[in-house]
C-alpha cells in the first residue's frame, strides 16, 4: 500500500495525484451510520430497551473489523431490540439523527456534476428512506426491521425481514449493490466513489475507483485513497475539483 500523505490538515491521500475531476465520476455511494449521519441508529434504538452499552459494544467491534461475521453481529444486536416501539424510532429520528457536516453540500455538488447518488447501509429502511428523501438520493439499500402484528402492533420483533435481493445488507452486499447500480447505469467501477467509516464498508470501497474514509476506524483510514480525519464530508471537494 502506498504511504498516505497529508494533502491538507486533517485530509490524507494515497495512490493517486490530486486533484481529480468530480465530473470524471458517475456514481457516489455512501454508508449511512456515522458517515452520512451522526449516529449509529441501532445503538440509539437500543437505548429505549436499556441495552445501549451492550449493543454499542457489538457495533464498535464490528466496525473495527474485530467481528468477521457482520450478519451474525447485526442479528445479535437486532434481537436485543425486541419490544422497542416504532414511536421510539420516530423519537430517534426527530431528536438524535442529524446529517453530518457537509453532507448536503457534497451531495448537491455531486448531483450538479452529473453523478447519481447511492445510499447503501447495514442500518434500517426506517432511517435510510428519510435520509434519501431529505437529500434527493437516487438509490438505497438497507435492512427492514420486522414489527409485531396484533396486540403488540408497532413493537419490534427482534428480527429482520428478508428482501428480494437477500437477507442482510453486509459488506459483501454493499459491494454487490455498488456494482449492480454501476451496471444499471452502464458505467465502470472505476467511475464510482465509495465513502464509509467501518470495516463493512471496505468491500465496496475496494471495488470503487475512489475510496474515501470519513472519520473512520484505523483499518479503514489505512486502506482508503482519501481519508477525511477532520472537518465535514464536503472536504472531499478539496480533492475533487
């Protein structure tokens, strides 16, 4: 791996000579939790069940890459959400979830340059759908939390719902989704940008022409072509003119 060099304070690059042209790319793919938004949604939902420390510890280990089976780690965390209500998820959305600094500016600049935008997340559709609508994102893929019917309607079962594409959006599915959308658009993976912070983002970052780590775990920073360690998401625009 090429040694990373500091392009600007809190911004490192490796493996290419900046700046690049934003218009040379046709798709940008974002992770959601702790990348496009400020929280890990599963941890905040768990807070309602009094299980945030337990769930957050699993999340942190998974993001650092210490848990190799992401699907199983997510199943464990979601199981601990059983009994949490949709009303609490609405509270998380209203009171805790914020876009990270520079998110709107970066998405706007990408769309103005002709890029399509993909949000691909190991999180949940309840949140990705709302972030999609707020930012005008073109494509999303994430997980569906199952809710009870009958007397406990509106409570989480502690399970996820299988979808047409598969069961859980893990690192392999993120990569597959990036390549699927690129194929749909008739573009090469080299024309894609992938941006994330955790180990489960590395497969899609490795497949993309430009990989970007945002306030990421050490392993992700080390492997990314661009690492934003200080400031907002729109600092990518210092590298892409």
